[in-house]
């Protein structure tokens, strides 16, 4: 059934009139992030802190028909643990507004794919979650971009639930503040969770002669009931992000 859902989503994306599409922007980046107070993703599913390095490739682009966001993480943890996680998120504009609080209303789809592996017997898992919903891009004073999206999440390994996602970003010269907030409802087999995940970075590209953005800074993870569990994560990780 879920393979049929994915096939329908791919077919719908293929129906976008590419011949008449105009691309407004595109941005690609690679980043490295490291911290020492992550929880739950390591070998032992408990509340112990563990160190992890994450390598990320990311793409975002905007078109006359909508937009596309994609990223893939590769996590390398202590004691031989590793994981991969990706999100593929197209959106299609349903209507646009010339003025006011709401700029656009769009239909949204996200495919979440993840797997991990620990250097122990019978360890590791894979999952694919499918999220469908509607969202709006908003005009918020002082923000470069701000969007709010509701999803119905068809989950692979837990019961289905609902998710509200806020995405935001602003800058003051080379100093940037951007990130997202996720709130997921609970179900019989998992708790409601709240994840506040901002990045605070400074673009040192002009200082080192790099033509595009080269950001250094921190990413904060404040995650209540991570993955719907009883555990919370509060982690500050150093990061470097190169745009090209």
C-alpha cells in the first residue's frame, strides 16, 4: 500500500508542467556537525548522552509552481554506531496572494527515510514515513521566510499521527538565525513530541575569499519526548556549512 502511495506521489510530481516552470532560486550545501549530548540514537536505547558527527547534503529550490527541499544526513556515532536519514519534500502552490499576511497556500508531501546500524547482533532498523498536508508561506516582519505546514503522517513503525511544522529564517548582515519547529501528536504507542531546532551561524566567506556562503556556528536541539519516547534531548553542536 505504501509503495502505491509513493508511486502516486511520484506520478503527481511528474505532472508538474516543467515546460512552463520558472526557477526563481536554487541553493546547495554541505555541512558537518558535531556534538556530545545526543540521546536514543546510539547502541543503547536509554537516556545516556553520546557523541555523534553528522554529515549533511542539502538542496532547496523555488519555482513558479512551488518548491523542493531535500536533505540527507549521515550520522557517525561512538562505539561503531551509524545511521542515514533523508527527507524529500516538494510543495505545489494552490493559490498566491499579492499582499497581506499569507503569501501562498500549498499542498505538501514529505518522504522520510531512515536506517541505522550498531555493531551488535540483531541491531538496526529501517523505516519510511509518508506525510501529506497543506501549508502557507507567511509575511512575518523581520523574517526572510516563514512557513507553517500541517501534515498527516503515515508512519512505518508506529501508529499514524499529525504534525505541525514551522520553518523560519532571518539574518542581520552575515549573522543568520534559521531553523524549524516540529510538533507531533501522540498515539497509543508513542507520546506527543516537540522539537525546537535552530541554527545560529556567521558567514565567514567574505573573510576568507569564498564567493558563496561559508557559515560557522551552532545548532541547538531541544527535543521533548524525542521520537515519541519518554526522554528529552538538549544538545548544542558545533557546525560548518558550505554553500555552492
